[in-house]
C-alpha cells in the first residue's frame, strides 16, 4: 500500500470519529459532557484538515496513485 | 333512623374527614418519626376509631376534641419550623453515641440503649468491627447514623485522583412496550429517533420491557424475550479504539516520512490526538 492510500484510510477513520463525536455532542444531555465532545470534534476537524492538505501534496508527488 | 344506618353514616363520614386531615399532617416518612409525633398520631387514630365506632355518644364533643388535637399538633409543627428551641423541646436533639472511636456510655444510657443494641445497629449498617467507627449519632427519630474511620470509607474516584465524567440522570423512554413521550421530550428526542435506534438494535417495540436513554444519548434495552441477544451500545469503546488507531497511524507516518514539514505536521497532530484521548477517556471508557 502506498503512503497516499494509507493516509486516506486514516482520514476515513478520522471522519468516522468526527461523525460519531458530532452525534454525541448533539445528543448528550449534560452540558459539560456536551462541551467535551464539542471540543473533541474541533480537534478532530483540525487534524482532518491537516491530513487533507498533506494528501494533496502526496497526490501531486505520486500522481499515478491518484484517486485510489 | 335505624341504629346500623347511623353507624354506617358515622363510619363513612369519619372516613371522608380523615383523608384531608392526614394530608394536612404532611408527608414525612413514618419510619423516621419522632416519639412525640408517634404518640400524637396514635392518639388521633384512636380517637377517629372511637368516634366512628360510636363509643363517644356526643358527636359534637368528639369532633371538638379531635379538632383540638389536630390544631395543637399542627401549630406545634408550625412553631417548630420557625424556632429551633421549640423544635428541640418537642422532637428532642440528636445524641452523640460514639466520638473519636469511643463509646459515650453516659449518652447511651440516656437514650436507653444497651451495648448489644448499639452493636446490632452498627451491624445493620454493615459495620461488624467497633474499631472502624469514628463517630456515631442517634437522631431524634431513634435512627443511628455512623461515620466510619476515613481509611475504612469506600473508595471514591476523588481518592484515587481519577477524573470521572459528569453524568445526568437517565431517562426511561420505554416501559412495558409503551413509548413515554414526556421523557423523550425531556431529552429533546422524539419517536422518529427511537424508531431508528430500535431498528438499529433489531427489536420491535412490543418486545421491549424497559428502554433507558443514558446521559450521552445511548439507548439501553431490556427485552421481554430474554433469549434474544441484542448488542448493547459499544459505540463509545469503538470510538475510543478508532481515535487510538489514528494516533498510532500518525506516529508511524511521522517516522516514515523524510519530509521535514510533513514530519512536524504528523507529530503535531499525533500530540493533538493524544491529548484528545486523555480528555475523552473518562467519557468513553467507564
């Protein structure tokens, strides 16, 4: 597996994490709990953004694997 | 009028009179009642019984006496709410039975308690060893409350300096196969959400005996048919495992890449996820 494909897989997992955190940040009843999930959601978003940027570079470097 | 009819009318009218009178007395737990109140309640109950049986010939007199007892009891109740001194006179004060791990024999005698009684009360509180007791007090209701020595107290999260997630009370949303709309609304959920959750668990509504939504919005189900195995929510554990996996991935990318900025980016984000894991741990694993 190329680096690009691996990063993509991690990205997919992270996006799954993001969506679960979003559900919990909405459906929690305790305000503190909600806040923790919300801040976790923001951190995950930041990581996802960084990884997506890195992925663009990788795809530029290894265009033959683009879209895999 | 016939005699039996009078008796019947008497019984019915006393019954009807008693209901609001009992409501007036307030709603304390009868188990934790002071002797003063116990005597009063007994006397009132006896009076009502005697009146309805017709032992007292003059019904007006009996009503006056009953009313007087009630008025006295209620006014004393009211006064004891207002004044601590009156409260102490009527209900008595709590008595310290054990202090600094030592039995106060004089106080014990004062409340007519023997050593055997004390040991029995302690045992009923799961304390079999007198040496474990730091402080014990007999309340004015006769109940004994005990503070055990601090090294014998149950361990709390605070003691081991572990952070635990704050939790709100769970809401029961299904009972006996019926949806409780009010508690659903309390949590800001609706029937559509519940239907989705039930479909996810693969059970029909009629099969659910109790369904509870916990603080983080997960649905716990107990079924009528106990042979059906349903998967209880494991979403949080899965979420935790996923974040950990991403963290490990980022660490390995940081090692693999030769690009300096990418290395930095990966390790920075790995650190972010690490702090995230630490923060979420009490919420996701419990």
